[in-house]
């Protein structure tokens, strides 16, 4: 059992709490003064959590209660351990700490129960499930308790103008287009055949078609296999540039009164009926009978030839440009050869012409725009709250001022509160209902870790767990909450046994920042997308360490635009590469709904170096802006000694020509190198200070206590620790690790204050 001061023992008491049995005071565990408590800052989440490395040995009533609860409720049972100490002056009981028994670390021997314990049940639940994929729209928690449907809001998507460019050429294996007409009754006959253009670049997903070789139609009616553009859903205006050369080989030319052979760009109407609307003749071969002198024809075909004519070839070369080639809703277009001839009454009357050795190129360019649509979004607060409830089975266990809003009970809208999250199915306006075998909808799915990583990238957040009354809750805030620049703990004595080390973890040789996805599109405009992934290089060479902030959620502006253009109303059965991706939107209020922020909401001048700046969104979240304005104080900590050196742009999958200018700030381009001092003041002076300082009752109360700052309760462990160093000089830093037992072992990261 060990020796201890019986008098001091009488000033300590322990209780166990379980929701079925309430709070029960128990006999002290035999090794109650050997709990090996430790306070440690989580490297990923920045919050400070308590850890206990030893098992406690429960006896008598404590052992009996633990055995009973474990038997009834299994190893998932939540048993809260409460330790209280008597105040040395007032003799009032004061809370020392609380923890939760880890029944997975349970054993019994000689009627005694040995069990480890953790700082909180909520922390254990979160850690166990942080990587599990969760359907956010599910109607029950993982534990099986029913919950209300997910609360979503409506975001208006005004749309992004997109420059589309598609290209066709001719495959050497399919470089022919054949037409023929014949009659034995002296009639006029006609036939069309689509030139088999091959798609080599397709920005016009959904309206572009690759003609099938040898697909034919008539003078008045075409078919889908001939078209290069088909069935417009709305008016589209193209810049078309077409070049064609071919050998028109007339294999048969017999008993012909007159003949017309044309290369045409033809517009068809009435949807998939493909009725002729108009035909633009690019080049024409014709006989002179009947006479026509419109100035567009070449009189190079034999005329009025009442006999077989020897085979012959005519070479054709033509081009066509039109910056205002317009197709209305329901219209399609084909590049085709057209043969029409009137023949004598003869069993052998006919014309057969093979277009051979076709060489062609066709460019289609378009400044495209689709009418506004809307999508469901879940806001950042509701997403975090939902995930915590599903994972832990606890209500009201999420709190965040940075994501809080006035309409859900906070005093003001937090800086990140109007962040909307939607997946591709929502953007395409799919819905879970009505349920049917043909409904392709899949629910929005994410993990807690992906949510935190994405919000950390764009909003610089940290995560902690705090006690709120008799409950625990997850606290998500800006990093400044977890690194408060007020002195909240003061050590009364000079520190001892000091060891200083370089905090190499906070020196960065390179920076990787942005988004895991974005900028790689089948459709178009990958080079114009600015919210992708960028890298930068610092002056640091002594260590190889990466500052990495990469969002799992997408913030690109072209991805959602391509997705919404394939809505359920236009493409009800088509899968897209965006369906299951999660997108984030920088929003503003629009009465009861939301709209996306545009440059006028945040910037001093219109962005440069990007197509259609008036429809550009998510501009505050570009990789450069995140580095410069969000993560600057952490990055700057590594560069204090190098004020006149530069952070240099390395590479990017994003549009690095984009330039933006926040009000009162310089204009920056995404590929700019910036001098280190432009990052602003560093948060840390990266040096570890390890030392000893005993912890008495009063100092422990400081460590475990809170301070009200501007109406906000801040845990003292999140503030600065002030101490007298080995040179008898006051120094400050942030607590990263503390083992309070015995001599008191402290690990502090120096602040740059």
C-alpha cells in the first residue's frame, strides 16, 4: 500500500458516479496518491487533456460498485471518478479532478479491482470514432438513440461563368463520308452524311457528340449519329472555327440531269426529331443545269450527261469562322456532306461520291453560363454538433463561438459561422425521397477527423473538451482561444533543473496548403481554378519539416458549377465524379437563406488573372490567402531570426496568376514570394523550456481554474504561464505538458510576446 500521511489522507475523498446509481462516496483507492496525472496538449487538436498513466486499486465499496456496473452495462459503461481535496484554509471540499474509468483496462485480484482511468468519457468516445465514416443524415446515433432529422439551409448558387473550349479532328482510320443517290424513274434524290469528326478535347460535357462514321440522313431530317452538338437545353452561343479539306471521289456519275455536292454546317431543330432549320454551305460543287449564278458555286461537275461518266475526283478545301454561332433550345448541329441530284429515267441512273482523305479541325469556344439554382447546405456548427451527437450519443455536447450564430443562441455570428457544406448530390438537387429502386441518392458522409482537418485549414481552429456544469462538451474555437496571450498561471518560485531545447517541430522547411481535390476537371478550366494545392519553401534548411494544412473538403468553384449543370432534371440517371465529394462555401445571409460571397464583400478591388471575376467565389480561401492571413502567426514562429528572407512559391495545381487585394493590404498574386516580416507577429519563439516547480494546493487551483476575460471563461491552462527563469528573469510561454505529482515537471513552449 505504501506509506502516506494519514492526516493528509483525511483531507482527500473519492466518489464514483453512474447515471443509474448516482454519486457514491467510496473508500479511497489504496494507491490514491500514485495516479500519475499528466496534462498534455494534443498535437493535432491543440486542446489540453488530462492523462493518467497508473491504474487505481479500488477496494471494498468502490470495488463492489465497479463490479456491479461492469456486470450490468459491460465495458462501455461510463463511471465517473471524482477526487476532492479539503481547502487548507477554509476546510471546504474543492474539486481536484474528475476522470472516467476505462473498463477495458479492468482486472480483479483478492477482491480488489484494478482499473485505469481517463480524463473524460467524451474524449474516449471521440478518439475511438474519429476516423469512422458517418452518414450525417442518419436518424439515430451509433448507440441507437433516435435523433431529429439533419437541419439544413438553402444556398442560392448564382453560377460561375465558365470558358469552355472543345476540339475535334479526324482519325486516319475514319476519314471518309459517303453519299449516294439513285433512281430509275427520273426523280430527284438527296442524302446527307455526317463527317466523322473525333473529339480530342471536351469541355462541353453533355452536349458534345462524336459522329458515327457513315451516318446518313436526308435533306430535311438528320439523326443523332451525325451531330457534333445536340439538343441544347437553353440558348448557347459559340465561337466556331472550322477547317476541312477532302477529296470528293465520284465513283459513279451516270444519267445525271444536274447535281449538287456540298460541305455544310447544318442546324437541326425540334430536339431528337432533328428537323432541318438551316444549312450553311461551306463549299459547293455543282453542274450548270438548272442555271444558278449566286456566286457561291463552282461549276465543276459535268452537266446534262445522259450516259455513264468516267470516275473523277474534285479536291475541296474550305474554312468557316463565326463568333456568334447560336443554337436555341432543342437545336443541334452537324458538319456534313450533302448530295442532291436529278436523274434521267434509266435503270442505272445514280451518283455515288466518297469523301476521302478528310483532314479537319473544329474548335468550339463558349463563355457559358447557367441560370441560378439552389442547394441544401449544412452549416459548420450544425455539422460539428451532429457528428458529436452521433458519435457520443450525447445531446448539447458541442460548443463553438467561431461557428456559432445569433439564430441558434449565440451573441453574434462567429467568423466561420456562415460556412456551408454540401455534397455533390445536394448540388445536383438529388434527394433521398421518394424512396425507389431508381433513386441514385447517397447520403452526405464524412468523418470527424476530415471535418476538423478541413475547418482547421480554412478557419485555423483547435479542439478541446471542457466541463460545462456536470457535463462535458467539445469546444471548437480559433487557435487564439487555445493560445491566449494573457498570463493566467503565475509560478511563485524560481524554476529549477532547467533544460532548454530547440522546438524543431515548429520550424518548417516547406509549406503545403490548400485542398486535396480541385483543379483537375474532365470538362475544362483546370488552369483557371485557384482553390487547389500549393507549396511554398522557407529559408529553413537545418530541419526537414512540413507545415501542412490540406482540407479534405473541396473549396474549388468549378467543381460545384460542373455538378449543378448536371442536375437531376437534366441528367437524372448519370453518375458524376462530384456526387460524393463534400464542398464548402463561403456564404453571406440573404434574408432567410444564403448566397455566396463575391469579391465586393471582402476585397478592395476586382481580382485579376482569373476568368469572370464577377462570378468568382471562395476567394478568401485561396492557398496564398490562407497562408498569409490565417496560418501566418504559426509559420512566422520559425522565421523570427530571418526577417529579410523570403517564403518562395514552389509549385501549384491551382491558378497562380490570380491576384487579390484585401482592404488596407497589398495586392498579392498566388505565386508571389513574400518577405518573412509580411507574415506579421509570430505566436511562438520555438524553444522548449523543461523545468521543475512544485505544485501546492493554491497553484493547483490556478492550473485547474478558469479566468473570465471579456465575459468569456478561459481555462487557465490555455493562457500564458509566467515564471522566473534560471537567470532570475521573468519569462512566459504556453503549457504543453505538466506532470504535477512530486517535484512538478513542466514543459513550456516560449511565447513571442
